[in-house]
C-alpha cells in the first residue's frame, strides 16, 4: 500500500519575469524572459509527495479562471486526488508575480486570493479522507484558523500531523501543540519563537509543548536538525550542484511526509527528505523540479 497523505494548503501560479536588474520606483525596465508555472507551498508539497509514490489528496481552493485550470491540470498529471478542491466563484486563484535579476536576487508579491477562503467547512468535507490518512500536512498560505482546525481534525482521528510554518508568521501556541512535527527554516523559527539570534536547538526546544513532538529545522546546505525533549541531532545534507533553491523547503516537507507515512525512523526520514530537497535544487522551478522516487533512492544509495 502506498503512503496515504492529505495536504490542506495553497496553490499559486508563479508568474516569473527575468531581468538584468530590478526597476526603481516609477521605472520601467525590459525583461528577458517570462515563465508561467504551478506553485504554492501546498501544491508543491503535493506534487513532491505524489512523485515519491504516495497517494495524495489535496484540500484547497482555486478560482474559476485560467490559473485554476492550470492547478487542476497539474494535479491530474501528477495523480493528485482533487475531490476536495473547490472552484471558488468569488475569489481568483492565488498568484505570485516574481522578479529575478541577473544576480539571482528575487522580489515576490504573493496575492493569495482563493487560498484565504479555505475554511473549516472545507476541512469537514474531507474529514473521512483525513481520518484514513497516514499523515496530514499543512502550511501557512491559507487562513491560520483553518490550519489549526485541520491539525485538530487529524489529531482527533489519530493521524500524524506536520505543520510547515511557512511563510514565516506568528502561530498560536494551541495550533503548534497540535503538530506532531514542525518544520521551520531558521527565519521561520525566529518568527515562531520571537527569539532572533538564539541557538537553533534552544529556540526549537521552546516550541515543544505536547508529548512526543519533534521540531525539524531545515538549515539549507548544512542539512536539518531535529529537536525533541530528550535529544537533538543534525542530519547532514547531500552535496549537489545548486541551480535554483526555490521549492527546496517544499520538496523537503513532501519527502518527510512520505518517509514518515512509510514508517521510516526519524533519522532515515530526514535523510530521505534531505535527498528529495537536494535533487530539487539541481534544476530550475518549483513543482517541475520535484524529483521522482527512483532518483531519491539512487542518491541515497550513492551516499552510503
């Protein structure tokens, strides 16, 4: 049986313009290339998990527009179950216009649109699918109340929960308490704890309020550090040729969800997630850069 994962989250269409330099206020500059692609943290994680062999169900909203069509086409191609995706009649599909200059710096404006309308009722509609899941994964590109409710419904059904607290924001303690696993990067860890500059282990440990919780802090090229009440360890990253780091966090979370759902122990699950993220950054884009299962297995085998 494949791992069964439910993702409650976001879809955004990435609208990426490449230019020599960023425009100053009031200035127009010529762009060199423009790319439209599927994005959004929830959707990227769904694609990652599906490519790794999981059975994935997505709970979310898109608009009744061409970008909503792109979302549904993307999920169909990847084999993601969209029974609980709503075509919202009042809100546009989320978009993320992105400017990238020649130095690789980017500026992004995210307009979340229909993502912010994902509601408790949408979660309730998917309650049976959530109860049958091995893992439920959610992020912070939808309404925070809905995030907390999705975690609560999963926990009450005895399902393992992962909260990817991205993009960075302040999350209610009662929501954090519902997450079996929290997966912040260093910026997100600071936002959650309000402790800028604090050692990673100390800051992460301050988030542990319920029995059996684990914080996994992603550290880019250094790997990922897990912190539990009774221990902590760094699981190193894999050395690869980096092309584009966007989507790495989503690849990591998709990989972690699949590995945990398959019953891997924590260190092995994080190593699997690190390998998924490593392969993602070797190619451009977000959803299109998510690796296949055989690629991850090959990287893991080569490293041993």
